[in-house]
C-alpha cells in the first residue's frame, strides 16, 4: 500500500487552489493535512479519492484502495445502524459489519434508526463504515466533527489499529488526535498563486460587469 | 448490486420513501378525468388509451428527482462513486429500482383504471403489455435526466423540461398500440417501436447517466 502524489494541482469550482503538492504515504503511516479554511484540504482529499480530476500532476496508488469519508456520512435515516453497515459491507463484499459495530461501540444502538441518533453517534456510525470497507487507504475529511472526547479517543484507537494492520490514513483535521506517529503536512506553502483580481481564463462573462 | 437494489426498495417502502406517490397520482387522474369530461361512454372509450398513458407518464415524472437527490444530499453518492461497483451499474440499478417502485405498480393497476375509463375489452391486454414494455424506458430516461440535474437545488422544473421531450416517442407508440388494439387493428408496428425504444435506452443511457453523475460530483 503506497500512495505517491507528485506535483499535484487541484481546482475547486474552476479555480486552482493548490499547486505543486508532493507527498508520499506508505502502509502503517498517517498524514494529517493542516491549513486555514479554504486552502483546499477537502479539494485535495476529493482529488486523491478520485471524485474529481487533478488539474496537473500525478497520483499513484493501487487500484480500489481508497475508503473516503467526508462531512456527510452517507447514512440512510430510515435504516437502522446494523442495516446501514450491512449495506456497505455487501457493496464492498466484506463481512466486517459486526466487527465494526463492536469497534465503534455501537452495539447498544444497532437496532435504532439512523434518524434517531445524535450527531456524534451518526458520526461514529459513519466512521464504522470505514472499518467495514476493508480498504487500505483511509481518506478522511474532518473525521472528528461533533465527536466527544471519549469518541475521539475511540476513533484514534481505530486509526491506530488500522495503521498497525498495514493500512494508511490521509486526513484533514484541526484537532489533535493524539496520534504521535502521524506526520503533519501544512498546505499553506502550496497555495496556488493567482494574480490579484484574476478570474478563471475561460469565464465568458469576465469583464462584462466592468 | 443486489444489495443496492434491495436498499433502494427498502428505503422506498419505509416511511417517507414516496412509494405510493406515483400510484396515487395515477389513480387520481383516472378518477377525475371521467368527472371532468362527462359520463359519455363513447367519448371516454375514445380518449381512454391516451389519458391512461399520459397519467402513467406524469406519475413516473413525479418521483424522478428523488432518484439521485437524496443520495447526493446525505453523501451516499460520493461514497458509491468510490465503491467497488462501477457507476454505470449504480445508475442501472437505480433505474431498475425506480421502475419496480413506480412503473410496475402503475402497470398492474392500469386494467382497473381502464374500467373507470370505459376502455373497450380488446384494449386491456394491450394496455398491460404496452405499459409493461414502455414504462422501463420512462425510468431509464428519467434516471438520465436526474443524473444531469443532480446537485441542483430545486432542479425539478429543469428535470421535467429535459425529460419530457425524450418521453414523447414512448408516449406516442404506447398510446397508439392501445388505441389500435381497442379498435381491433394490427398492433405489431407500434409494439415493435415501443420495445425498440426501451431496449435502446436501456443499453445506452446508463453510460450517459454515469458520465453525467461523474461530472456533477466534481
């Protein structure tokens, strides 16, 4: 499991936000992305996950390696916790749903509908989905939003176990997870340089209002 | 893929899934038209094939925007796009689920409504057959329209405008098959064209829908 990103540039809404980003990540390692709001952390993660094309540069990794988790948890409100996880387990062809329920401390909630969970419980269920996928590279966007201290510790423990099994994690987060082994990448130096006031070149309406 | 189909069906049947919406609309159309047009049996028999087909088509249209909108809102669509099943398969399964939830029940209740519309006896098997063959095309084309408008807030109007012209051939040949059948004429031509449209869109449009979803996820 090796992820290599070389000279990557990625864009949000047609505007290049990050340029010349290069890093490597191998099995057993975690990389935490830092940077102010709007710098392009989510954009970078979506590009690595393959949800949007890179403007320039290369991403190399084994096929079907990524398990992606974003702000939205992808839960169905009228399905129970167990049904939500069983669905993703069937999609990924694994039988790890019971294991994930155990791991994220969801056993007591297994028969509750997702709409009756609190925000933090939903988040835990969303993260349990990662365990179900069995994919080696976790790409996580703000995974700890709305988690309490105990759940953050539970999540950090799950990440640590994932790394110990040879997996890797790439995440954007503002809080300290207490993962001593994780490296930190500050994205500020990679901010794309746009000339002052420049609009995207292909904007047909540029200058119309001037 | 089977898991996705079962999940979509289960979601449709649970509270707020919108299962009965299209069916209720179809029933209302068939009940209200005789009240509006008047009880003249000859008039009703004449317009029955067209009204039933238009009703089925509009009932299908009602639930189209739900095909991808809900999955897009809660993030499932992003996750499905990174899942091991191809997006072409995902959209094909979603079209199939939409047909089972709307097209199939519409087809099954249509003879009952034909009775309300005073459809001539020869028309019933043809009404069933033409809806069974034609409604899958409505779901597949509708899924394509939903894929084009996924991510747009209040995209329902745009979706209807995009999809309605594409529905016209299915409507024309479907209603024509029933009308000719009711008059005892040969129905082979409209049936073959109806089947051809369904087979063609089912083979081609999932690829177009998947491409549209990919672009809209960016």
